[in-house]
């Protein structure tokens, strides 16, 4: 170990070795889902900088790689994950003497990246969610719409968490999937523990006298169950479409048609729909922050800003369409 350490001090450590050490420590400090988010970016970065010494990699190479990732069609958030990872790896390495400076300082995200945000479901889609309540597992989507809970929070909800007398739902935990199996986790921040209003529209459809998890009984749904149940409900509610692709076998030159169903909406979109309801009802930003479980008021303000911008864009489209239909064609004899 001493000889290996001396070799690293003289020749310098590779990016991959530093990244692996950072990953081991970082994984112990963050939630499971957060660590999973960095796995693919870390693997790709190690492949790209294979054999390179960390101290030899400069800002120009980091900038070029970030632009390469952006060119693959990633959203702003997706590219930000790569840049944040690089910054953490180099800071980690500087503290341990493996690097002298962080080359990520002058690197900026490329302009024109998409936000990658899903807007709230359309009014027609929300109506289908309401009408789809009677379908199998329809309560899952209905509760997402009228509580604004995250998918994991809803999966961790027990019937005992619903207080009908006080008209609130106690949100105290969430589900994350480890190897496809549900694992109950407690929120790291105070914002994650909150009481959500039990709206009348939801209360009147909830069965009484139940116990255990709302979705799963003795244990929450598995990841495969969750995805399968969501897709089947979306199909039944008219909120899914069939994707048909045709591939040609290079050997036989025969065409093979593949059919796959995909949902038209996501659980997160229904959470966004709830935030839109709060906005339309003129609910104060601080109250919205508490109901949504946002980590900071800035997150809430960003959501409200996104809603306002979406509304302006739709208003502009309607106005342009109206003016286009009612515009007067100017002829050569105008003003004669």
C-alpha cells in the first residue's frame, strides 16, 4: 500500500481511481436514488478519460465533454448532473492531494438546452383521470391528482396515515426501490414530513375501515408491479398509446413489427397538476411549499414561474390564432 501510495504521489492518480474513491464515499452520504443517478454518468466519464491522470485533465477537455453530452439530446438537468459530478470528484481529489485545482470552475452549461420538464396534463387528460377512478388501480392516479404526493410518498402511505377527523394526510415516509424491491425511507429534511389537506373530492371516494398500505396491503408494490399497474390503468383510462416500430432482419431481410404500449402521462405530471390547482386557487407560496414538500421556497417559486410562462405561451398561441383568422387581406387598391 505504501509503494502504491508513493507511485500515485510521483506519477499521479488516474481519473478513474479518484472517481471510484469519490463514489464510495459519496454513496454513503446520499440517498440511494441519488447515488443511482450518478452511476451511468460516472461509468461513461471513466470510459472517456480511461488511463488519464486526473491532474492532466484541463478545463478545455471538461468543456468539450460537457458539450458532447449536451449534443446527445440530454436536458439541462441531465447535463448539469455530469458537471456537478466532475466538480465533486475534483474537489474530493484536491482535499486528498491528488489534484491541485478544479478545472470545472470556468466551465458553463451550453446555451439552448431544454428544461426537460413535463407540463401538467391537459384538462382532457385530467378529466380522464377522474373518470378512470372506477378502473382497476384508478385510486392511485386519483390520489396523485388530489394530493400532489410524489409517487414514492403515495406508495409508502398507510390507511392509518389518513386522519378523517382533522381532514389531513400525514406524509412521513417514502418508498425507493432497491433491486426492484420497495424500501421505506424517512425524509432527510423537515420539508419531507408534512400534512396534506384531505380534499372533499378525495375523502368521499376513500373506503373506510382499511389497514396496511393503500397500495399493496402488507407491503408496498414492487417496482415491476408499480410500472405494470400504471400502464394497465393508463390503457383502461384511455391515457396510453401503442407504439409500432418496424425492424428489418439484416440476415433474412424480413420485416418484423413490434408493438409496445406507453403511458401518455406520468405520476409527476399529476403532481404538477396539483401545483397548478394551488396556483389557480391563489394559494400563498409558503402554503404551497408546505403542501408540496418542497425543500426551499425557491423551488416553489420556480414551479409558479413555470406555470405563469406556460400560461403566457398558450395565451400567445390563442391570440395569434385569433388574429390569423380575422386578419384583413391587404389588396393593391387599399387607400385608393
